[in-house]
């Protein structure tokens, strides 16, 4: 057995959701190890996959919202000190909101159930730490991909950015700015106690290229019951090949707004899992992309929604476009199947 982690790291078992992917790989070998910094990790390996996830919590996790915003303000100062943006602007890029085409209009309806059907969603690619690190970032685990021609430490190819060593520094800057968007958005500009009381801005978060879920995002976003969530790593993430942890997809929802419809009783009286996650169907070119599909009840109503998160095949070209179309169609089919099943169980869309 490996020695225990250093005392300044919190031992944190990864969040294993009880639901299994539809795609079953060959027998998994599960081992525990320590990375080069003495931090524990869990590795799942088979002939078709290699998943490596953190088994610790970062030592700089804030203890409360006030400390969190202090970290965000500190990250802003780091950015300001390097004068990256024109005029030394450290504000978030402005975002405009497009009204939903939903049949529900919370402003025109007196029906509380209609009002409850409104919710906010944020979806974006967080850019994996393992795919954007520079030459001064030591990869924590063995570098496996020595034959691909990948040049380690080139900031994922984003070398034309102004000062990529600053903008893409995940630990000092980027992870806190990501949280600034997720938890505060424009409220990050607030001052005084109001800033610390500001609730999480989005009801649902769909995140891609997440390789710091167990060590960073989950301990903060799921803390105090604000969100609940599910994480699905890729079966063979390029991050692992380059000496980092597996990246994948995360789907989170506010617990005050939604409740996951975890299981149901089928017509034969058997308990059945509804949540779906895993790899897409097809050959090896398809299976390294993953998805999560979750049925959520809107609390206080008999209404439910089906929410999905995925990261489709990357890069251009006709072949990759064909793969993306196939994956999108599969995701739609699986989501519609789940919706139909919910209707049969008596849920309202």
C-alpha cells in the first residue's frame, strides 16, 4: 500500500455516482498511488481505458464565501499586475442574455408552477489544466505519450495569447476566474457584505474539459449543498497521456431548485436507474467522448426536465464532423428515450 498523503492535503475520496455507463469496458484494474508531489490518486485501467483521478482536495480550498471572493480578488490583482488586457482591464467579458422561447413567461403568469419552470444554465469548456500548461508546470504523473510528437509545455498551442504564462496559469489565476463566472458573474464587481451573500448565479452548470473536478471544483461547488453533480471522465484522456489527470464532463444543478430523479420502480416492481452516463457507441474514434444525462424534478412541482452534457469529437474535417453528428444524434435519442420513460412514470414535462 502507498504511504499516507502528506498531512497538509485532505484525503478526499472521488465522488462515485452509483450509475454506470452503458458502454462496458473489459475488466478494470483499480489501483491507488501517489503523484510526484505526494498527493493520492486513483487509477482505473483496462485494455481499452486508463482513467486517473485525484483522491485529494487542494490545500487552497476556501473555507467560506468571503474567503472565496478574496481568492478571486487576488487573482484579479495578479492579472492587473501583468497588464495583460488593454487599459489594464480585469473585468469579465460582457455577456448579453437572450430570452428563452419557452412557453412559460414568468412575468406574465400568476401560476407558481410556471414560474418555477424558469431556470438559468451555463455551459462552457473550462480548458483542461493538463492541456494548457506551460514549460514551468511539472506534470504530476508519468508522461506516457512519447511517440505522438506532442511538445510538452506549449500552453496547448495557445502561444499567440498575450502572456500565456499568466492567462493560462490555472492555479494562480484561471481556476478562480472560472469560479468568478460560475458563482458570481457580474456580481464579482460588488463590494461589501452583499458580495459575500451573492448566491450562485446559474441553476445548472454543464462543464467540459474538467480535469480538476475532485480536487477543486466539486469541493467548492457542492459545498454546503449549493450544487449536486455528476462527473464522467474520458476513458483515455489525452491529459493522462501527457502526465496529468483525466479530463471529462461535469453536470451540476442547484439543490434548492432541482432534485435528481435517481431511481424509479418499473412495471415489475423492480428498482431501475434513470441517470445515464458513459461513452458514445462506435469504434475507438467515438468512445473517448463522454456524456451525462440526468432527469431533474423542479422542486415544488410535478414537472421535470432532462438535462445532458457532453463534449463531442474535436477538430475539423469530414470524418470528425460525421462522428460529431453521430454522437449528437445518439445523445438526442437517449435523452428522448429518458423523457418518454418519465412520461410513462407520470411526470410532466
